[in-house]
C-alpha cells in the first residue's frame, strides 16, 4: 500500500541466519530449514548477501535470570548450573548449528583466543575466550525490490502505493477495489484467488478487508535497533548474551557505522508506526556496554529504527518465546479461495513462498513445481566468491570509478551495474552529482527500473545512503526525482 519494503521488510536485523538461540527452545526443524536456506540464498544473490563471522564471547562468570526449556532441563539434573550456560552446552549448540543444515560454503565454528584475535581489543578484559561461527548478511530492502523486479520479469504487475480497500467474494471470483494513492483514483480488478501476505496487517485484512470469520491471528512484536558510530575496525560481528536470556548482535554497518539490535517488545496495533522507544534505546546501549571496553553512550547513536514482526499467535508466554515459524491457512469454504500467511523469518522467505505455491497448486495446476532453489535474483548471476572480480572489471572498464564507488555499485546492482553505467567514460557522463557517489544516471535508472518516486525510496528502501546524506542533500535529490517524474509524465514515458 506504500512503497516496496516500507515496513518490516526494511527494518530487520538484516541476517540470513539459522537462529542459534532457537535451539534452546528445541526448534530443530525451523533451525535446520533456515540453515539450509542460508547457502541457497547466498547463491541466488551474492551481490546483496554475503558470509559473516560471528563472535560469541564467553566467560564462566556469566549468569542468566530467565530460563529456557534447555536451561530448565539442565538445572533439573545439575541444579548447581542454574542461571548458567556452561561452555560445553554452547559448544554442543554450535556443533548442531554447524551440522544440521548440510553446510558446504560457510566455514564451521572455531574457538578463538581473544588476547590474540582482532575481535578481542574492543571487548572487556574479562572475556578471554570466544566461539566464532558463520551466518550471513543481507541487504533486506534490496531483497524485496529484487524479488519484485524478478516477478515483473516473469509477468507480474507490481503496483506500489496502491491500497486494497475491499475484497468481496462473488461466486468463484474475488472482486477487489484498489486505491491508487499517487493519482487518488480507484479501480476494480477480479481474481480467482487471494493471498493475504499482509505481514503485520494480516489479521486486519482478515477481519476488515475480506471480512473472514477466521479466529487465527498474529502476535505483533516490535524489534528495535540503534545505529552508532563505528565501534570497532574489523569486519566480524558480535553475538552478545544478556542476563535476561535475550541476545543482541553488534554488526559492522554501511562501512562507517555499527548496528546493534534487536529488542522483543509487544506492539499493540499495526496502524501505529513502530519506533525505537527511549527505553529500548537505553536497553540496547546498556546491553552492549556490558561487553565493550569503552561503554556505548547515547551520543554514539546516529539513527534508530524499528520493525514489527508478525508472529503467528501460538499462545507463548513471552514475545521472545513466540514461534518464528510460518503458518499457512487456506480458506476455501465460501467460494473463491483465500490463503492467509502468518509469521515467517527473512531467512525462510523462499521456502515460505514455495510452500504457499504448493498450497495454491490445487487451484492453479499450471503453477506447480519447485524451481526457485536454483534461480538467481536480478544482478546475482555470478559465483558466490565473484564480487572481487566484478569490482576489478568495473575499475578496468570505467576508469573514473574509485574502489569504494565500484564496490557500492556491485553490492547494490551486481552484474547489472555495468548496464547502469552504460557508455559513460567520465564522471561527467553520469549526470548530476549528489552525495556519496550518487549521480543523476543512477537515479534515472532507479526511477525507470525500481519504482523510485521519492528521495526516501532511494535513500532508505533501495539503499541505506540516507545515513550519508544531509537533510539538504536529501531535499535536493527529492526535487530532482520530482522533476524527472513530471518530465516523464509530460512526455508520456512514465
């Protein structure tokens, strides 16, 4: 109903990960599926996803107040371990993490001496040992946009800023009223089936848009993050355990920053825009400061963001314990079918879609078959370890580029960076210069190919360059985009 990735899908922790902590809740199938998917997704989008090493510091003095099913079981047989995660238990969990998913690309877990490793100096001296394991980073909002582009290339119609006002069954068809918020016009379309993948709004759509009698719903859980100045100079991530049983990550972010998150807080209403509260900000700062040698302060924070996880309501006692698994529910009793999608993780988005297609194949036999496991997203048609070669090729063929600019283009567009650069032979050929190596040629390409309509679309939902633009520069970019769209409308090419 807004821009692509304008809600939860651009507000995640941005990881393809198996969910190490879910092992404590015995969620082995969920973890295994996610672990397998990490490498499938790496092959599909090596430009916007890449491996990272995660450092889990360990100290025998660490105690935890909250219990998990695993800790309760452990304390039953070894009561003296109450409130602790012994080293052997963490190592067992990491062994399972290494082997549940048939890992082929990612390196396995190692034990590191923090007095010798580059991950050690930023941490407090009480941490002498750590475990280092693999997971993956993904540019979440670009993941959404590239899926939309791929769908369009396969025949889908993508309508941004278009809201579904109502959907009514008329026999074997759905009658759907759409509101185009750009032109402020309404029109009606018909469909043989609806898929309600409304994320945080899935329950609202069931009750108020399609007016179904389903009692199923979601539990809205807010995850907030803070972005700080760069807190360490290496490219590894940290996995921190808190006394309350929760975990947070501290991740190198956009070259000049560190991303810290996330929280788990109940969110009352999807119509309320999620924001990182002062309490959540303080919680994350204090949590990280229990590990870093130099405490994190509010002055270090340059940006905060928050997203709402639409978790399937399984009746769990706490937001942390609520399932991250997805649930598909088919309603075909009243005529035209409706498929409701609850929950899910960014890591298993492809498997969720595959499962949804399997449920739909009874109504659309021509759409059956699993094929996405070997497909790549736009710009991702190169080897997992091929980023360096792509960057070198761009630097060779476009001599006006420097290393950071070429890396940014490859990490954003992959093999399609070359098409964006076109026949340019100098920086002047790229048109208007904005900030952070952004040029008019890039913005024009984005308007034409990725539904960019405002500066925020580009700066926050196609990239995260909003962190490197001043408000004045963002306003200048917004004006350029508005004029370009107006010119397209006048010439009839928009």
